[in-house]
C-alpha cells in the first residue's frame, strides 16, 4: 500500500475528513479528533491505551515502527510504509485507531453506523 492509497483508505471511513493543522502535515479526523497522522509519507496511529500496549507493534517491527513524538506515551506509534507491514495489517491499524477515537467521542459527534 502506498501513501496515496493509505490516505484514501483513511478518508473513506465514515465521518472522516482531511485536515492540515500544521503546515504540510496531513491528518485524518473524525468528530474533530485525529485518528491518523498522514504527513511525511508515513502513518501515525493509536495502537493501544498507553505506551505499554503500543510497544507490542514496535517489538514486532523494530525497523518500521517507532514511538510517536510527543504523544507516544498515550499509545501512538509512527509506522513507516516500507513494506514490512502488509496491507491488511496496515488497514487493521487504521481501523483500530479510528475505532478507538470514535469510541471516545460524545454520541452526538459519532458518525452514523453503517447500515450494511
């Protein structure tokens, strides 16, 4: 999966919108909250409730996954799109990050459930 395909996947999620809160750093948001950092050709996603849970992915892919700057202690990892993580797992990481953020949104900000 290349970066453009990853961006398209993120933005196809229900209620997802693109934003650029920092010049040159694209993010995907739902309900006003970031669920994926898409700048610099990589991916930043929520990978657990805290740094300990997020560490599992870093241990599995030490050359491709690192703790996100500033927010790594809150369970965010930076994933390089270098082919080490297959497309299905990348989609699963995005899905899990999206689901974690949606779950914390007030009900009025959550996207409508997909009827299908």
